[in-house]
C-alpha cells in the first residue's frame, strides 16, 4: 500500500471530532486499533512481527541471505492529548513505505531491516516519556513502571492487562539490532530556514517533567479576607511567571501545560494546585540550574503565601549526542544539493533512549512548514513526506546493503 493510502487509513483513528486533533493514548481502544493496523500492514508485506507484553511491536524483513545485526527504523503511534497526525506515525508509515520502495527496486539487503513501534512515547498517560523504549532498554524497570498511575488512578499494570496484553510475557529484544534510524516530523522551523525537505539530527536537549504540588487552605471566596488566605493558586501563578522569565533569561525552555485544582470550584479558595513543569535546556547542568531556580522562587513565594510546596521529578531524559560519524555519513555532503543539514532538537524521542543504551542511532527530520507540533495544526506537505520516504530508503539501503561500511 502506498504512503498516501496508509496515511488515509490512519487519519480517522483517534481523531477528535471537535478539534481535528488526535487522542491516541496508550492502552486505549484507539491505540489497539493502531496496533492492529500495523499488524495488518506487516502481514501484507510478509514481515515477521513480534508484539511484546506491553504492546511494543517490531516487524522484521529478513529475506534469505540476510545475517548479522539488523537495521531498525520506526517510531511511535501514540499521541499527546489533542496532538497532530505526524508526530510518530510519519516515522512508522515512512518505514513501511521505504521498505516497499527498496523491494520494488529489487534491493536485496545483507542485513535484516526492522520496523519498530514503541508504546507511550509521549508519556501522555502515565507521565514517563518514552516508556516503551525505556522498558525495552532497561532504563526503567517493569516493577517500578507497573505502579505508575494515570489521571484516573489506574495502574499501568492494570491498564496493560485491560488492553488484552500480558505484561509477564516479556519485552521485545534489541539484541539483534545493530543500529536504529528514526524518521520524524521536525518540531520547529529549522529546515524551513535552510530550505531543506530533510535533515539529520545531531542530538537532543536534556529535558524532563517535574510535578509541583502547591498546598494551601480551602476557604470561602467571599467571606475570607484577602490577607487571611493561604491560596496555592497564587503560588502556582507566580511560579508559572517565574518559569517563563527564568527560561527566557537563560535561553532555555520552561512550560506549565497541565494543572489540576482541588476542589476546582469557582467560589472557593483551592486547597491544592498540582502543576507539571516541562523544562528543557541545552546542557544537563543548565537544565538542573533552570529547574532549581524555578523551584527556589516557588518555595520563596510559598513562604509569603503561607502555602507549602513539594517538587517531584516524574521523567528526566539526559542530553543525547547521536553517533556523530553515523550522522555525518547519513547527511552525506556528496548527496545532490550538498547533503542534508544536521540540526539539534529540543524534543524527546525513542531514538534518544536507544542511543543512551548504546545502540548507534540516527534521526531524519522532515520539514514542518509552520514548525507547529503537539497540536492539531501540526503538518507537513505530501511532497516533503515522500522526500522523507526516499531519504529513509536511501539510508536503509546504505546501512543494510553490502559492503564493509554498510552497518553502523
Ligand atoms: C516528545 O514529543 C516530547 O519532547 O515531549
Ligand atoms: Mn514523536
Ligand atoms: Mn511528541
């Protein structure tokens, strides 16, 4: 099935009728539909599919004559809450389309070529980014992860079982993976500025999520004098402003994108405000400094407001430098047009987790004309997506083909 047909098939799955965005949370019916779609596409191509106990999928094209460590590509199919169509699925659909191209050209790989789909990449349900690949690489253990809870208090272990999976059935193994190449829509406008449809990643900024719990005293919104209040909303509001200022001053990123308020009543001073800080910086030290500065200002303000504050790290990803030799080889200055630009990203990816686990890893980015991502407005042109498929096919052919330099 051609790229455009696969894209059309995926379009309605998990799409919100109101926003047009995607709600493809892991271990929900939308995600299981996506998993079935992937299984069908793999079956149609005769790929050998393995689905593990938590829903990660890896499908191998292993024609006769292939041997040695394989070349893995792929991405994820889950989305943030009300996300775009491209973040994740573009890498999976492009991987299948790239294999189709190679086959139609009669290409015979020397090494197996695999397509992986990792679950809960966004951490949108259980708060831990790249959870599937973290579990597969051992960066997170199942005994810890199974206790994570979603917004409704459901434990991960129960959610996985309720989705018809058996978490005790084990995880896919990456033992036979020689290198990983993830194609992804760009989540910025760097490639627009460089007038390039495709780019190669140099690395990923360190980033993470911290839960700030501001506790105060519930009280009447009318009868409680302003000076008598212990209002955690004020402490939170000042903290959100401080985070923004701190990030601007340091040329880093800080966002409060999710807040929960108890009891969340219009005419009551709240007793508890929980807010999640997403922070990103260009070095690990700068990230620690940024989060430390925000937490310090929040504590100072809490003292003035008569509230209390606790800060808990929920998901932290260190800085990633992708295999530089692999990146410059893929960027290929000899390619027509002088090669693909090599750019850094502030977004997290399973590729970062595999790279941290020691797998030689690279990423290809496809131009995003607006730069918008994690939003229903995320987009990429069909021409650029097809250029991405062609780029990925070239890369897979180079890495899985004959010759001493083939594998990373
Ligand atoms: C993943 O997309 C992230 O960087 O949040
Ligand atoms: Mn993604
Ligand atoms: Mn994302």
